[in-house]
């Protein structure tokens, strides 16, 4: 019975010290997740019909309004905040009060770069009256597709801001801890688009309602 001997190719053989060093290399650290949640429900009525100018005034009040009383934060969001290494809120009152509601007394950072993208309505006649929800869709469409900004932040400027925020959130996850953002529906979506371009994937999507969150993980 013959026995074949397999001899290594000298050209492909590694020095023992090099092979040992590679085996002892620590595994690549895994980035933490990024969870972006929309704030709770503000204490302002949407059961009205408004003209364009009235909607502009309504949105200004909305931007200064805190949360409606009696809301219970979702346990899943509170658990995510408890486990996170970093928690950030926008500077709007509704976002700050949301952060207080879910933080359990822990420290969180208030960051003005997380505020919502503007919603200036088009100059339409006063006899055209819609609900705030409908005006929000109209204003967002004109801002996004027709560059209607009335001297406020443009879409292009907001996209640059979203890129900067996405890079910062990514950097915060490098230690392996999760990052939770408590901010606003549409701008959170813009940040999410930038995260996807940076190689992140959306693994959980609770939608656009108040308190709902989206979870991104590194590919």
C-alpha cells in the first residue's frame, strides 16, 4: 500500500511567525446599530382646515409645541435608549420632551443639526383650504421637487446636513455601542438615505407614526 506525501509549495508557504500572528489577530469589532425614532405626538390640533398663510402660521406654532399629555412611550424604544451608548435629540421642544420621556433620567445630547427640514407652503389663494396633513404633503412636494424654500433651508442644503449627520452617527457606533436619535420624521428619512449610501441596511421599520423607529445595522 502506497502513501502519497503532500508537500507544500514553497512559494505559497507562510513563515510560522506570520501565520501565528494572523491567527492571534482579534476579530474585527462590530459597529453598533443606529436607531432613529420620531418624536411623540405634539399638543396641537390637526382637525382644522387652513389657507396657505394660515398653515405657515400653524407650522410655526407646531415647531414651538411640546408633547400632548398622557402618552406612553413604547417599551421597545425605552429599552433601546437604555441599552444605547449615545442618545441624541433635536433642539425642538417635542423632541426634547420625547427624549426625557424615554431616557429614564440618563444624559442625552441636544443637537440642532437634527431639526426637521422646513415646510413652507406655496403661495396659493386663501380660498384653497386643506388640513395640516394635506398641507404638509403639498409643502414637502414643492420644497423637494420645485426648490420652494422662501429663504429657508433648501433641499440641497438639507441633503448636505443629512450627509454630515450620517457620518457623525456612524462614527459614534465605532465603539460598538448603539446610537438612538429622537428627532423628526422626514429628516430622519433623509439621514437614513445617507446611511444606506454608506453601507448601512434598514433591518427594522416601524413606519412614520409618532414614536415609531427605524433600525440600521452595518452591512
